[in-house]
DNA sequence: AATGAGTTGTCTCTCAGGAT
DNA sequence: ATCCTGAGAGACAACTCATT
C-alpha cells in the first residue's frame, strides 16, 4: 500500500482517482461507528499520549501507535470522524454519491461538533487532524480474511486549501478504507445523542460510547465488571484510580439517555446501566428510523 | 484501598476584527 | 448584519506522585 506520511498530496495518485465529496451544512443526526465505540482506539487524556495501546481480548486485538511529535488521536479528535460518518450516512440515505475524499470548512466541523470558533478552536482542529493522520492503527476487527497485517491512519491525509491571496478556502481530507467501509455498512453504525459533544471528560465520553453500544435501547440495560471496563478503556491509570473516577461519574450521572449504577456483588464491582425512559432524542430517533423504512 | 495535591495541556468564554 | 478567523484569560480533566 502507499504510504501516507506526507502532507503534500498534489501528486498522490490515490487522490486523483477519488470523487470530491462536498459537506452538507446543517443539523444532521450524529452517527458513530460501533467498532470505535466498543474498543480502545483513542486516548482519553487531554495531555498528549505516546504510550501505545496494545489491547487483546479473546480473538480481538488492537494496536494503536503514536509519534512523539503529535501524540495519539484522542476521543475529542474522534468527533471529526463522527462528523465525517454523519455526513456520509446522510448523503447515502439521500441518494447522493459519497467519497473518501471530503471537502469542508473548519467552521462547519467546529460548529457541528459543538466547539467554539475562536482562534484556539481552529488551531486545535488542525492539531486534531494532525493527530488523526499521525496515529497508526492495526486491528483484527474486520480483518479476519486479510492475510497480511494492515496498518492505517484515521485520516490518510489532509490539507488546507488557500486562494491566490493566501486566504483559507477550506480543508480536504481523505478517510481510510477501513473506516469508510464501516460507515457505509448500515449494521456497523449507530446514531448517538447530540448531547455527547457537550461531555467534557474523556472518560465520560468513552463511557457514553460503550454504554450506547452495549446498552442500546434495551429496557433491561446491561452491566460490566469494572476491571473488564478498565481493560477495555485503554487508559494508563491504574485500576483503582479508574474505579475512583468511574464512581465519581456515577455520582454525577452525566450521560444523556442513560442511568448508571455501581453495585458491589461479592466483592467485585459492577457497573450497570439502563436507558432512561424514552427521551426526546429517542423519539426523534424512531421517527427517523420509521421514515427511513419507506 | 482511597483520595489529595500539583502539573500539564486542552477546552470554554469573552472580546474583537476583516470579509462578504 | 452575518460569517469566519484571531487573541488572551481562566476553567477544567486526567496524569503522576504523595499521603492517610
């Protein structure tokens, strides 16, 4: 496969073959890829992480590596991937062509993912794109039939486009095949609550994603061993610190649409979660689902 | 085992200016 | 007036290390 390290894309053959997808502004329901919600693919820390994620559980393994210059892509950076997935799913459902090559403005992404539009936010968006591009991922997930080991980045490449006077025209980015395939497979995508973007903590965000993925809208909810969750989070903190922070999250109940509970059952702590009875979000979700059936 | 304290870097908020 | 970008100050969350 071609290497994607350079930011210079002018002569990239990959790019020439791709149609350009122009983003659709407006309020599109956010969609997330289930694989990214259930497994440790991102750093949950605000400070840069370079320690790799080397995760293994049963048949599933994940390796995420970061370079010192940028650090590992974080769960906030993943908002850009959520934006991209939402765009592509929306376009496909509207019968419009989709592509791995996407063009948009920083403003559109920033407002969609609930960030401000100050200088800092623009700088951070570019830093996030750099992290997504510089983070290298290999996994067994959806690679079972691949004989060789396949490594990819969250973004193959991105560039800022300027006009003749050096004024910004927007940005272009290219998504990797692995992510693109997941986005366009209906079974691998979930709609998430837009309130997710307002969760500030990395752990809270990670918890919402895993709860949304596993708890779904089942009335009975779901439950997990805390030690199991600790392993699945990929965080660097020791278990007791993780448990302490999780207990604090349970006290605050910040997750939109779910109620959390920790019970101590023969010494082992378990986190259980159940959907809060039909929120406005869920009603809207069902309406969208119903309209999509036709 | 549980929780503080300090550190570091990211996110939020407010005010502001140029372009259309 | 609205859209997009820029600057600085302060809040905030997670990390490491320390204390009980």
